[in-house]
């Protein structure tokens, strides 16, 4: 590892005596000239995958010390040391613990100090400092907190603001995404103008880094102010692209983050125009329960716009026709949710979903019947949907369900039949169910709920009037 005659070096490379080589390395660093130091360090860089870990561990403090030398006017020794530390970290990976050792030796503080110095040589050396820092946060996740406490995120943001758009910028973005796994760093990012870089980090770099950025976007985007900044920075197309490019984990993260952005009404349209509905159809049709939950929640948000409700209903009908059992169950859950939207009632009826639901009910499992019965009970509050259900032969099925063993099925059937009984067009067809104990029990329960609701409305109205009457600040 130290400087020696060419012949001796050749023999050492073929059958190295590592203790001897390490002693040569130490001597070269302690007493050699700058050029000898550089040559010795670069030789170690080339041998990192061959040198035993025990010698690497002994070399790390020496290399860390080289980052702090004061007699290196052209930074060549420091650059060689940073490069070697990066090679060691990348070769050892997370399991080796080399990155943690470097953190204890002050490597992070030294690199940040070098980055804070005036930029007199372009980005030549800064690239080396950044790459070394990148290797530490990539393969030493436990030292990210230390980097953040030393002001690492602020320095990274400063570098990104000044860094030319070249092939090494992604190192900074991956460092930034790594730091956003820390809550305090996310706060700093919001208040330091760094959210635009978080969006950029979701676009470039390796998939793990993009996923980290996406996860941070989902956490940060819960506030209106942050959502606005993220949207202005182009977060919507960035998340859609990540969903399309990524693996299953990326799809979940991107789908969830996009749903959080769409929770603000003004962003529903751009989220839809970016092509998000087919992505959520894929999640709803997939095997991951979390993906189904995300898709269901986001569909409920997007369906606030009637045009979206039409598109969503069309996709749900396709799933009911051709999806597997789990996908059909998920689609029926979404229909149940959409049934609560006034404009979605006509949309569901026009989509042709009602005959499909009834057809599926005849051969479906108990779980399927229970979940679809909830959607039917909600849809039965609408006159036109009652007609569609009646025409499709649903009333006899509902009456039969009053005697089912499933309490949920009985209750949903009774609620739907009560709605039919209050409609003169259908009263005669459900008359036989009116005397059934389940029907009467549900009727009493609904009457109490309605009375309680009316009482609450009257109380709220009375409180409001009294408040206005005593508000002396009013003109």
C-alpha cells in the first residue's frame, strides 16, 4: 500500500503481506510528500475489495485525518482521501459498518467544512466531497441524524441552488432524499425553500432514493401551503412518472402521495388530467390490500367532480365484468362509497353497474353479498335507482335476505326495503316484508336516527340565533 520499488510492488500485488503493506501505507502517509500520499491512497482505493476488513478499519482514521490536513494547498491529498473513503463505503456496504466508523472519525464534519469553503476550482473537488458524502448516507443510514444536526441539509440545499445541471447533481438529490427520512429535516426543507428539490429528487436517481423522496412528499403534503408549493414545483407529473417507472413499493408510495395532493379540491383536475385514474384502477385490481385501500380513498376524492365519477364508474364496471373476486369486492366497495354522492347516483345508474351487481350477487360469497348489500342500501335512497333494482329483480332477493344468518346482510336488506316501502310505486311488492321483525326493528332504528338528527339541527339553529342575538360587535 505504500510507495516502493516496482518489482516489490508487483510481488506484493500477487501475494500481499497485508501487515507489511499497511506499515508501508502508514509510513507513506506520515512522512511522504503530497504526491506519495496521493499515490498510496489511490492504490488503497484500487485494493478496497481485496484488503481484509481489519486493515480497512485501521486505515479509516488515517484517511479521515487526511481530510483535515492544512498543508494541502491544491487539495489533491484531501481529494484522494475522500475518493478512497467513498470506495471503502461502497465496497463494504451497510453491513460492514465502515460508514458509521467514518462518522465517528469526523469525516462528515470535514466534508461539510470543505463544501463550505469558497468555490475556487469550479465543481471538480466539490464533486468528490459530495460523492463521498453520498456514500456515507447511502450505506450508513444511522449517521443521517448526525449529518442533519451538523446542518447538512442546509448545505445540500445551498449546493443545489448553485450547482450546474450536470451528471453529478443526482448525488446531491439522493443525499437530500436520505435526510428527509428525519422529521426535523422535513421541517427545514419546508421553511428553507427546498421543496422544489424534493420534487426533483422524486424524478431522478436510483429507485430507492426516488421512493424516499416520494414518501417525504406524502408526509409534507398534508398541509395546504406545502401542497401548493409542491404542485407549483411539478409534483403531480413527477409522482405519475414514478408510479409508471417504479416497482410495487413505488406504486403504493406514489399513489398515496398523489392522493394526498388531490385532497385539495383545486388539484383534483390536474391530478386527473395527468392520467391518474388508470393508475388507481391498477391498484384497485392488484393483490396488495394497502393498494386497494389507497385506490378506494382516492377514488372517493376524485369522484367529487362529476366528470371523474363517470370515468371511475366506467372502470369499476369493467372490473365487475372481468376482474377476479378480490377486485370485484374492491370495486363494489367503491360503488358503495360513491353512492353517497348526489351526482354519483345517476352516474352509477347510467354505467350499467346495477344489473352487474345483482348478477354477481346470485353466485357470490357471503362476504361479497354483505359488501354489495351496503351499496344497494345506499343506492336505494334514490328513486331512479330503486326502479333499476326493481326491474332487475332485486326486491325478492332483499326479502329473502331478511332471514339470512348474517346480521349485516339482514340490516342492509331491511334498510333498502324500507326505502322501497316508502315509494308508492314499489309498496305493493314489498308489503310482505313490512311485518318481518328485522324490517320493523330497522324501521324503529332509522326513525330514532332521523329524530336525533332533526333535534341536533334544531339545536344548532337555536344556538346560532342566540349567538347572533348577543353579538354586540355586529353592525
